[in-house]
């Protein structure tokens, strides 16, 4: 192989398995939370509960795209995880600057403080893993 060619490794191997498990856990948690919130008390905080629903969809797509080896999966994972990071940063900032707009917390409120800041750390790890597995032979198997 030519020295300037890159070899993409599976995002589902090694550390990727752990990352996928965390994303799956958050997909289940955020989906469950948003379904209950929207079904029982959407009128109390429609913005926060809609954002919980958006985060659930993001976690589902990230989980599936990281776990799949199809050609478009890496690009979809990258776009989704960048969206996730921007969402956490924007919602986290707005929830602190404009707390009245968030009478109830969403998954990304306070930069994910209700979840031990994992929603802030997870996309950083996800992007690092995508970068790492996209490099020549450096990824774990």
C-alpha cells in the first residue's frame, strides 16, 4: 500500500465496543425519558422535552452508525456526533444563560450535568475514536 493511503479500521472493534455500549445505553435512556416526558407532561416544558427527543434520535443514529461497517456509516457517525457535540454545547450554554427557557432539564442541559457530564464527554470520545480508526493501522482490534 502506498505510504499516503489511509486504511479505515472498524469503529466497532476494541474501544469501539465500549463506546457503542455507552451510546446504546444513552439511546435507551434518552428515548425512554423523552417518551415519558412527552406523553405525560409535554405542556410543562415543551422545549426541554423536544430536545430530549432530539438527543434520543442522535444517540440511536450514533449507536447504529458506529456499530455498522457499511461505507456510509463512518460519515454518518461523524456528522451525527458533531451535531451531538454542538447540541450539548449550545443547549448546555443556553440552559445556564437562560434558565427560564428550560424549566425542566433535558439530557443536554447543563452540559449533561444530570448524567455526570457524560453527554459532554461522549461526543469528544466518539470523534476521537472515528479519527483514530480512520488512521493507518493505529486502531485497536
